[in-house]
C-alpha cells in the first residue's frame, strides 16, 4: 500500500509540474505575466538577461531546499526536489513551442486556470515545486501560528509588484492578479468541489415540528442544540441540518410554512463526513 501511495505521489507530482509548465510557458511567460513565486522572478531574468526560466527557478530554490531538508523532513524534501526539477525541465521544454495566445487577458485566464490545476495536483501529492509555498511552509515551521495562505499572498504580491516595476507596465500586474485569483479558486474547487454542502441553522418556537417535517419529507437528519437568546433571555431548541444545495429551498419552505417568524441561517459547509455524506 505504501509503495502504491509513493508511486501515486510521484506520478501526481510529475503530472502537476507538467501542467503548471504548460500554463506558464504557453500562456503566462510569452505575455510577461506571472502568478508570483520564483517563476515571477524567473520571468524578469528571462526578459532582461535571456536566461532560461527553468534554470533560474532551479537555482533560486537551492538555498530554500537546504533549509527545507532540515525543517520539513526528508520525504517532503525529496518530493519537492522532484517537483521543482520536473517543473524546470518542462518549462524550458515547452518554452521552445509557440505561445497559445498573445492576448494578455486570455493568457491570464487560461494560464491561471491551468497553473491552478497543476498546483492542486502537486498539493494532492503532498509535494511542492519550491517558491513561495515552500518558503511559507519553512516559515510556519519556525512560527506555527503563521498562516500559510496569507504568507503566500504577501510573497506573490511583492514579486508581481517587481514585475510591474521592471516592465513598467501596470497592466502586467492587473492581469497577473487575475491569474493568481483564478489559480487559487481552481485549487479550492479541485480540493473541495463546486457543489458545497449547505448548513442550515433554524431558530424557531416550533423547532420539534420543523425537525419532524424535514425528516419525514426529505429524509434529512436534523440535530437540536439548546440555545438562549441573549436579548430576549428565552431558551430555545436550535436546529442544525447539513444538506445538499438542491434541498435548501424545500427546507426553507417547510420552516416558513410551520413558523413564518422563524430565523434561518444558510452557509456553505466545505466538507461533511458521516452517514449520508463523505466516508
């Protein structure tokens, strides 16, 4: 099982690196765009000194890898080496091909989406391609309370700002921001799906009646939590129900038909485990 898992991680890492390289070399790089990280620095050196982008990414990651080996462990280090080397090779390989588009708007959209898919594959393999995500993981090992997402955004923002300054074109930053946003959304979609489970919280004086109606008509389980209105000082049974998006409308109708003055909160539940949901 462990060998199969390791093989799967290796395949996902290489596939993710190849996918990222397609987005970078065929969409972002030809249009001077970037999604931050060391690829953003490599974009600058590529245009200023004509140094292959893949080589710059590899060299820039060497000191980061040396720290990562000590702080993040041998397994993560080796997979990150594989991811970074693969990304560097694929970027320089695809760079020899003509770009898919020279329209910066289209490049930011498709480049961001494709890089996002590749990044998600890398993360699913518990690996890395170096750059800002690896730097953020290292910082977190020193400061456990630090938020990786916030650090990555900060680092990428600084690097994209450098691209704007070097190329003296504010549009590069604006289009790169689109690519970064789409990349992040794609990663979220791949990890969490697009059909989020909905969580409904219902406060009503007729909680038990509403609960029975939901269970009988929709077959959905409902949990009752005892609560107290701090303004009214009244105690009540608060209902909590996790359900599919398609059932939200019917649950609202059921609650309103029984108690027109009920209070309903609807929010996304990113992941739900248990009977009737993910196992």
